[in-house]
C-alpha cells in the first residue's frame, strides 16, 4: 500500500508539473486572446508546441495553401488512443463498410471533428481553436479529461489560412491604439477582395463535394479517410446577430435521417444550457438549412456524420470591438468565448452519448449498403465523351463513391435529358454506378435528377445533378445492376506520321482546350473548321482543330505535335492531303485561324470576387494559359490595344468606360461580358442588348394592392427568386460559341436575367423556350419570365465582337460542361 501511495503521489506531481509547464495560448503568444488578431503562423506554432509537449496530441500536416501556408489537424485523445490512431481509423472505416478487415478493437472512441475559419474574415474561431486545444489537453482540467476516454477530437485550426492572413493583415494595419467600436470606422470596412475567400477567391465552404480547390482536395481527402461521427463548422455572421447553432432550418434534404435530426437537437440543447447560464442570446432552426451538398454541415451529413454549422456574430465588420444595433459592444473576446463554449459542449455531448453515436453511425452505413435511399438503385452514364466521363470518375473517386463499366444488356431507365422512361442498350464503355454501397446517400444526392425541396426559402442553389453539370446523358434505373468491369482504358496514343499534311483533333472538352493552350504557347499555329467536313474517309465536326504543316515548319513539326498530343492524351488524325472529300479544303477561307489571344480579366471594387476568381483559376490552374489581371479602376490608363480579349466578370460596375471599350472592340478587340456586366451595355448606343420586358395588357383592370400579411413577406419575396435552377438552353452549335456541343446545353440559372433576341447582325446562340425548365426552385413570377429569350449571344462590332454570357458557365468550377462554352468565347469566336 505504501508503494502504491508513493506512486500516486508521483503521478499527481507529474501531472501538476505538466500543467504548470504547458503554456496557455495567452502565455505562449504573450497577449490575452481577444486583445489582437493572431497571424496564422503563430497559430500553427502553438499547435506544434502543444503537440511536442503532450502525448495526448498528434499533429498531422495535410498540405499547404496556394500561398505556401501549412494546413494541419491535431488529434486529441488519451495517450492510449493517440498511440493507436491508425487502428482507430481502420475500425471506424470498418463500421462504415469501407474496410474489409474485421473490427477487433474494444472501447473505441466516437470521433468529433472541429473545423475552424473556413472563411478567412470570420476570424474568431481560429483564436477559439487554440483555447479549445489547451483545455482538452490540460491534465488539470477535470471537466474535459474524462471525455477523452471515449471521444477522439480532431481540431483543424484554420481551413483557409490565406484568406485569414489577408484579413488579419488588413486589420492590424488600420487599427488604432484602441479599438473603435463605431462600425463606420475604416477598421470595420474590409477592402476588396476581402479575406472570406482563398487565394483564387473561391468560397471553400461551398467546395466540399466538388473539391476544385487545393485546400479542399487535401482536407476532404483526409476527412474521407476518417469519416467522423460528428463534424462542426465554425463561422461568423453579421455582428448584429446572436449566436446560431443547430438544430438547423428547413429545408432538410429528405435523405437526412431522423437520428441525425434528433441528435442535432440533443447537441443544441446542451449548447443552450451553457448559453442560458451565461445569459448569452442565441437562435436555432432559422436561416441555415441543410440541402446544398457541398457545405461543411451537409457534406458530413451525407457521409454519415452529425454535421452542423455554428455561427457567431462578428465577421469582417466585427474588428476587436463593435457597437451593435442593440446598444451593446461585441468584443473579439466575447466571440472567442462563445465558440469555445460550443466546441467543448459538443465534445461533452458526444462523450455522454458515445455508445449510441457509434451504433447509429454503423446503422447508417448498414442501411446504405442494404437499402439505399431514392427511387433509383443504379445509374448508367453514357460514354458520349471520354474526357467528361473521366472528369466525373475523378469526382466520384475523390468522394469515395464506387462505380464500374458496362453490363452488355438492355435496361429500362429514366432518361435525364428527355425526362421519359426509355430502354437503353448499355455499352461496355458506359459507366455503371450501383447504389448498394456505403456512400449511397451522397451518391443519391449528387445524381438525383430533381431534388425534393420541402421549403423553397433556401440558402443556396437548389439543383446540381451531375449529368447536367457534366453534359453526360444518364439513365436512372429502379433495379440493381452491377458493373462487369472496374476500369476503362481511355488514353489514346497519337502516332507519328512523317507524311502528314495536317493533323486534326476533336474539340469537345476542357482537355482539348488544354491541348490548344499548350500548342499556342509553343508557337504552333492552329486552325479550326468553321463547318463540318470529310477527308481521308473520316468525318470532322465544326470546331475541329487543324494543325497544318504549312506555317509550322520550325523544328520537328511532327514530333512537337505528337509530344503535345500525348501529353494531353489527344487522339489525332493525320491527313496526307489538304483536299476534302466533302466540305471545305484545308486552304479554304472556311478554315479559321486561332491567333494566340492576349487576355485580360477585370478585378477590383465592383467586380464579383467569386466570379472573377473562377476566371483567374480557369486560366492559371485548369488550362495553363497566361492571363493579365487588371484593376477596374485602372482601365482609364490601360492601353487596351495591348490585349485581344477583355473579360468582365459578373459585378456591379460604376463609371463604366463604355466609349473606350466600344472603340477598342471596333478596332478588333473581343469583349466578353458576363452576368451583371451585361447590364452596363443594355440599351447603350451600338450595343444590341435589351432587357426582356413583360407584356402588359393595357385593357386589363387594375389589381388591388397586395394585402399579404406582413409575416409572410419572406415568402412573397421569393416569387422572383431563382436561387440556382437547371434550364435547358437551345444552342446553335454551328456558331463558334456553340462548337463542340449538341443542339442543347444545360445551364445553371442564378437569377431571372434574360434578354430580348439580338437583331441587326447579332447572333442568338443560346436561347430559352417554354419547355426549358428542368429542375430546382424557381419563383412563380420568375418562371413565367424565363420562357423565351436570349442567354448567350454574339454581336459583331466593326472588326471586333461582343460576347454576352448571361449565365456563369464556370460556376464554382464544378459546372464542368460550361468550360468549353467559355473557351469558345475566348478562342473560337472571331
């Protein structure tokens, strides 16, 4: 007994010594949390320090940002659990049916994943992450240590370091000696582009499923290796709002389970207990719904977790202190305290219910494998385009969704493009996705033709079905059909032809655009067919790329073209003559020439940050083509003749340089106006765009004023809304803007903008008709308006042209089928 007593004394002393030596964030940083904003590198240093000081923490770097800042997560648990992390991970995947090994562990913990600061200018959460880590690890904390016996906590301190430092740099440079709580002072007004977004101005909280951004690819890749039971995404909202936590608002996607909804409420009640004790205001069940699949709450929900968003008032206007509408002063310290409280409360609730949480988690995935949700139990994706199918396969791989190819039989299924149930003979190269798999819910959500919406007052887009986004014909089958092959060979090898007069390549996808980009930058002259033609017993469509030996005699022509083609896996057809069997010969004026365009994209105040970022990212990261980013306020001094193409993304422009741009276009320039930029050209002299006006019956009796109840005003306001719906565009694919497409294109409409048809030489390339609506919520008045009119058009002006893109073909970079349309505007329209 005496030896045992001495041992206990030693252990107690050791714990006390550790508690004394482990520094709190305030001690380590040298200032109290909330007294100033912490740069990301200091946050990273503190996490590294704690991991080096405690055997209860394992720090795992998982990548870097575009600007080179580190991304990391900290695993926090008992020493025993930290020592067996890989076994816990494998066991968790076994519960989900994603690991074939038997689960042999006992006393396994529930996994709680806490994600902070996905929006860089919502900065209080990263500060709270440091305090949460400290309180979880501190052995003297008798409240938190017992939770770790059955709970493993994963803390990601900052999902968007580039955006965070952009905000912190701004604030620290403009703050005074003391914080100014007046919201009109400059420290509360963040300049463009703001810290919300990442380096390429993408909203990382809307990219979970699509994974177009570097940070998200690394993070979601790690997330899918663990698939935690609970995930919290920490945010901030307007500084006048109280704190928000789950349960969430309607609409809930119909495939979110009763248990997931119930446990959101359980966690919410525990959060409310602590907020009640402190007299802090909060709200639930409002604003933040659970529908769009690419959020930090919905994506985990569709992957078996209890996914939640927590929203603290503050954001970029919060500063260190701000006077609220209610007459109070909200401080950064307050915001940190609130996020710290809900973080600990969530871990506590998970610990108190760990056995039930794990059991329901296993049940979720068991049901997915044996009784997948939705009407369709198999999806067949027609291999109309190898490149697009490969891009879809890449997305499915990134999300852990299983698929295969071919069944060599006839099936009956819902045709996404015709809207009818039809028979279809499945080819060996067609993709077949069976829904009986662990990721069945996510699969169903991403591929269902129409998403059921219980409540139309939603926070984001309401349609995203992948066959429309990728432009791939698809069939939904009510029967279970399994693929017969797991791989598809789809990488052709171009063969050298020393006698080639010219090479011809298809123009169908973004991969063809990459090939063109590379050729142009290597100095290769490229032409294109403005009409379909036949040569060498083969048929070629309008838009086909033609690389002739003529004009390309520098160096080894054949080898240069072959190497570039094989780099991008392009299939080339070598022609030994320029004589066409049908259509124009290769020397005809019907064969167009693609001059290497000098491109600029406009940025700065008034320009939509996200839309400009999509264009920037498209050129730099997707097709590898140089683009000059210029500031809108500098257009007055810029020499436009230095550029061939000027892209104006969506935005709210003021003092638009109309005359200067018109003269430049007339001299041979090409203006691409997107979204709101078109409004600057409407009804202006020389431009053919006119807003489609509603026809009014002059003889109709005047209606009484709208006497709808005041509390229904939100419902009334959505009658004109189009939060994100899919429409079928009838496309003139004989025009360069429509090259590479069939006679239709599916667009994602984000508003009710539509224009009258172009006249006087303008070309109406993409139009809506009465039957164009496909899926998603559209308000009654907006639906009546979107029945006929122009979405995409081209107007010739002097020696140049203006391209009108009413809808965004690059939306969040996941609308894959729109990328060729945008490329046509840049490279083909002449």
